[in-house]
């Protein structure tokens, strides 16, 4: 209600109107509109007035059409004659009272009395409407707060219990504790609100004094008439900072509303009335903004009158904003989590579905929230078994594809409901890696066949099984014959291709229960289980040998390799997997020695020989460390001059217990174990030091020949080694003769030619040893920078009695001379051999017929006593 009084005068005589206008003119708080002589303007009647003054000469019926539209909003006062006042007013205006301030005072009093009566009549109805609006607002607030609070507190308790994972960031951990505490505080606030609502309900049952009732309410109760405050309780006065309700009554309600919310109170609160529940708004208390919840109800049968119930929720909103802000940050953490997080209720319906879950399962959160969790995790049922456990199970994506997951499931009790939180990790890649690692650990990377680890496991299982069945178990150890030649001539990639094709052929030839494994390099094993007799083993071995009859196509070239097979049988040849594999290997070596492409069963003698070999290998290592080796020299003589031209260095092992061990006993072991590199380097240095002594003694042109193994040439930088020896000893390079076997040269002729060229550039001589046994290609032979061809003793042995040996020897000598090379025959022992070689014009000879290998001091004596003329007479 405003301070100004708005009046409308209808049908008054001009004199009355003028007199009243004169009185009104003296009061600036009154606005008067008068329509004299019955000239009524409908537009003006549509406006709002505090009272309508009707001339006594007219009846209500004269203006019924307009008065009925308006009279509900204020009193109707008859003027100009004494009598009853129309419209519930307690007084009227006489002609004499139509002048001056008295008229205005009477009118004000009439309006005030009417408003008071109308307000009291509506008090009970308004109180009931206020109670209903207030309780509706509380119910809405309770529902709207409890639902998100349950979810927030549930997630927080999961975090604090460590189910989602430990929080190492102290700042975030403290922040989460604040969220939990604030959430619990909100629950207490909601409970307190409901308690207050109960008190208000009890008070509302008292239909007594309306003003006292609304003043007792802790909520603000406001009655507005046409947007102005007509009644406000004590709580409302306190809300807006007024000393008493009267300070606010009469003011436009919109002046107390924050500008951002004033559109809600326009058109007489129409927007608020249309809302089914309380609406959050902001009011003004001076310059301070107040958060409130407002419910608006129109008063029945009283147009323009609206009842407002306002609750101050400033503190609640502060707490809520804090919770929402913390919840927003918590949701941000959950959305950033790498693992999928799904929260679902006891009925199995999904409530929370984070971003990682969307990516993992292919659903958007809006698509899956409210659906059953079993659509994602088929093994889970409503009720949440697996609680407080972590296990592997199966997830199902949107496209129906199943995939392995790790699920940690926890149960949380919130008030009267239970929720379950599943933290899910996709372990597809981990499973793939695990399977790959398991396969890699048990299978050969090149062929894909089982490796020795898996072979041993299956062999142990077969042995264990045979205890109950009495069946035999056989291990067939296979080694390729000629694989090294393929590897050296065609390259390692070709060797790998051959190994793969061999594995495929062996796998194709196996029986169903048997296992083919790659043991190492070019070695394979074939495990036979559930064997009834030895004949079945022999048949299987023969089938494997025959599988190699057809050539292999390697790098578009046909390659023929054979296989040597060694066999051990359980329980006859051993009781453990290690014994059976080792003894099958020994049998394979025996098959190799028997000429290759053979099958041999294990024999106990092989085991004794293997033990002796291991003992000798150990002693050989110690012998090299303790310098138990020495050199013997065998002189070489020219057939034309009879002079000693050189000597070949031959290594001997002076074992402290076994005595002098010949080379054919330990050189193969040294070759297999790699000790030949260390031993060969010592031989080269010692031979050059000894020949240096001979040069210092006056035998300046005497040569020394040193044999080189394949390992020395391939696995060491032999050129640098020779260069270092020449530098250390200071001998003339042409007095050093490096001997290389023919078979060694032909294994990789291109590399051999390049290597020999480097050695020749040092000035060192090069000889081919054992010529005639390695099937040399003449096209390659002419490319080798060699100086001497040594004719193998196998041809010299029968040269005097076998025409074929004589012809071969003569051909080699002729070939050497045609290429400008020296021909040297080794193994010469008899006079007839000397004569034949002399006749065929051989250049040099060595052998027992000249001199046996001697220690250095003895060979010096031999050279000093040598009579070239005596040798020439032969």
C-alpha cells in the first residue's frame, strides 16, 4: 500500500466534485479522478483505485457494469447525502464534509477500515495457504538436497576407505574431508527445517489470532495487494532489516527484490504463482543480497491479492554452493580418473557413469544411467556380490564385444539405501602381453615351436604319467648335417629360413601326442610319449630321417641337408628329464661321428666318454691359465738344395698328470669351447719369438709356419693381431707363414679372399694346408693370394705304389707351378716317396723321413747338424 491515496469520483454533481477537488488539492498525498454527470470512461475504470466515491443521487445500478469490475478491490463510498455507506465502509461523506482535510480524513479512514476487515476475513485462508506453500517448499528442498547429498557422501566414503585409491596429495585429501563434513552439516540443516515445519503445522491448527500466528512463524509471510506489501510479519521485518512490519507495509514488493529476479514479481507475481514449488530468488537488505526460497499463492475470490512465504536460505545456499563447488571438483576428479567408475543401486540401476566408463564401454552417460549394470558387467547381479573384492571378470561393450576387466566392488550404506561402486580397469592389453610373455617364455621366437623350457615341462609330465601306465618315453635329439655350410655360404638370414622350414617339416611329420621343439641353433628335439615298444621309436626316427630326403627351397635355391638323430628312452636310459635330454644329445654326437645322417641309441660308453671330455675341458682351461703348453717344430726341406727352409710350429700340452697330450685330443675341444682363440694367440706369439732367436743365431732366412683356426680368422681381428706380433718381435714378415686349411677357405670364399689380401699386405706368406681334401674350386683358387700349396699326407702315403695317388700328386704340383706357387708335400716318411716327389719336381717336403717334431732347443741342434749334401744323395 502506497502513501498516496488514489480516488475515483463517479457521477457527482459538478459542485460536489469541485468542492472535493478543492479539498483534495490541499493534500498532496491524494490523487483524484472524477467523472461528472455520468460520463464514465471505461479505460479509467480499468485502473486501480483505493476507493470509489459515488454521488448519492445515483444508484449502484447506474454504474453496475463498471463497479462490479472494481468493487472487489476497495470500498465504495456514497457522498452528498446521509445514509449507509455502500461497500463495507463504516462512514460516509455528507455534503458538508466534502470540503477540506476532513473529507480526506474520512476517506482514508474508510479505506483503512475496509482493508483491515478484508484482511482479517482472509487471515485463516491465507494462513492455511502459507502453511501449505511453506511445507511444499520444505519438501522440495529436502528432496532436492538429500538426493545429491547421498551420492556425494557415498563417493566421499569410498574415497576415504581407499576403494577408489589412496590420495597422495595432502591438499586434496584435506579438501575431501571438508566436503564430507559440510555434507553432514547440510543433513542436520534439512532435519532442522523439517522440525520447524512441524512446529508451524501445530501453530497453524490454532485458528485464533491471525497476526499473532504469522508473527510466530520463523519464515517471512507477506500479503501483497497489486504488488504492494499490505501485511508482513515480524520475521519479514527482520529479514529486510526493518524495525517493525509497519515500516515495510505499503511499499512495492519489487523494490525489495534483487534486479536479477524482478521479472519474477512482475505482472503481480504471475511467474511465481505458476511454479509448482518454491523458487530460489535473491532479495535486498540494503546493499546486501539475501538468498531465499519463495512460494506464491493467489488469494481466492480476491483479485490482485497474493500470499508469499519466504524462507531465508542464505546460510544454506552458502553451504550448498560450497558443497556444489566441492562436488564439481570431485566430479572433475572422477571424470579425470583413468579407471571407469560406475555407481549403481541395490536394484542394479546405474546412477553414476564417468568419462572413462564412456570410453571403455562405448555408451554415453545419458544412455546408460538408469539401466541395469548387467548390461555392462554380465557377471554382476543386483545386490552386488564380489563386494570388497577385486577379481577378473568380463565386460561387454556397446557393440556386444566382451573384454577382460579387473573389478573392485565396494558397498556403501547411505541412510536407508545401499549403493555399490565398481572401479573397472580394462586389462585387454595386459592379458595380451601376459599371453605373449607366456608364449615367448615357452616357445622359440624364430620357429614358433616349443622351446627347451616347454620341452622339459612336457617331458617331466610324460615321465610322471608313465609311472602309472608303464609306457615308454623317448627323446630324439636331432642335429642338421651341413647347416654351417648353408649358413656360411648363403648367409645367416638363409640359415634362419632353413631352420623355420625344418621346424615346419618336423611338425608335419609328428604323431598327434608328440612334441617337436627347437632346442638351440640347428638342434631340434622330438618327444615321444605313450610308446608301447622300441620298434615304434625306430619307425618314428626313420620317418624323421626320410623327411629330409626332399630338398628345401631357401632363397629360391634348393638346399639339401640331412639329420643325425640320437635317442634316449625312459626308464632304460635315465629317470629325469635332464638325464634323458643329455643322453639323447650324446647319442646324436655318436651319430655324427658315424658319418652323419645316422640314428643312434644311447650307450653307457657314451656317458663315460662325455665325462672324460668334460674333465679334459676343465683341465684345458686350467692349462692355458697356468701355461702348460709348449711348441714343437717340424723342419721343412727344399728338394732342390737340400737346405732347411722353414719349420711348422705344432702345439703340445704338457699335462702335469697325463703327460704330453697330443693335439688330436685337445684341439677339437678347444675349437668347440672357443679356447682356441686364446691358445692360438699364444702359439703365434711364441713361434715368432722362437724364430727371432734363430735369426739372431744366423739363420736369417728360416721361416716359421703357424696354423690358424677358423675361429681365429672369424672371431678376432687377425690382421691387427699379426701386425702386433710382427711389431713386438721385429721379425721379417716374409719369414712368417700363415697356414689355413682348404675347407676353411671354401666355407666363405669371398670373405676368405678379402682376409688373405689384408694379411698379404703385411708381407706375410700364406699357405693352403691339406690341399686336395676340401674340393677347391679352381675359379676361387686363382683369386686367393697364396704362396704355398701343401699336399695332404693322404695322397703322399701311397704315391710310390698307387698310380692314382701319384697322378693326383703330380697334378697338384703342376697346378702350383703353373700358378707360380710353391708345392710342399707333408707326411713324407720313406725314400721311395722322396724319389717320386723329386721326379715330379716337388719343391719342398716335411715329415718323419726328414725329422720328427722337436722341442725348440732340439730343433736348433738339428738345423746346426743338418748336412744338405747327405740329403741330396737320396
